[in-house]
C-alpha cells in the first residue's frame, strides 16, 4: 500500500464512523427506537429539535458523499 492509499483508507474509516454516529443520533419518527437518542424533543422545544435534526441530516449527507468519493478514489488507485 502506498502512503496515499493509506491516508485515504484512514479518512474513509473516519467518514464511515462519523456517518454511523450521525445516523444513530438522529431522532426517529417511530416511538420504539427514539429512546436510544434520549427523546430529544422532550428535552428541547420543537424548533431546536428540528434544527439539531437538520444539522445531523446534513452531516450524514456530507459524510456519505465523502465516503462514496473516497471509496471510488481508492478503487481507482488501488
């Protein structure tokens, strides 16, 4: 493995972990699994909860895009 592919692999792993965390922190519409995140709507008002959910959704989208691009780059150079 070259140095570049090692660095890309590390960043790919970090992007995957960040994507997993942001998906798990998002509040769900179902009542069953919402307890994992601590029911964010009970602790904050709805506007703040929507803002946090929007930021988490944006973070998930960015992490997914980075993951896909780095996967393709690693496939091309590897």
